[in-house]
C-alpha cells in the first residue's frame, strides 16, 4: 500500500471531474505534507482513474483530472 493511497481513494470516492487541492487540503487527507516523493507516486493515481495535472509551487496547489 502506497503512502498516498488515502489521497487516491479520496479522489475516487468523491468522483469529481477535476480537483484543485491545496497542499494544506492534501495534508489534511493524508496526515502529512507532500514532498518530492509525490512526483514518483503520482502515477498511481491512474489506477484510480485520475491523473495529476499541474503542480503549482507558487499557489501551493495540485490539479487532478479524471481520465
């Protein structure tokens, strides 16, 4: 089980077309801050029918799109 699985399940359960989550919202879902390892694990989102779109360091947000 991936440490990011709670995030992927959150996306799948809420079943929106697109999400724009702040780093803080992601921290609330996961219980920890995302770090550089997120770039490695982001491919797992596809197993839950989502892909990671834009990651904005400036806005501190991540966009997820349903595939």
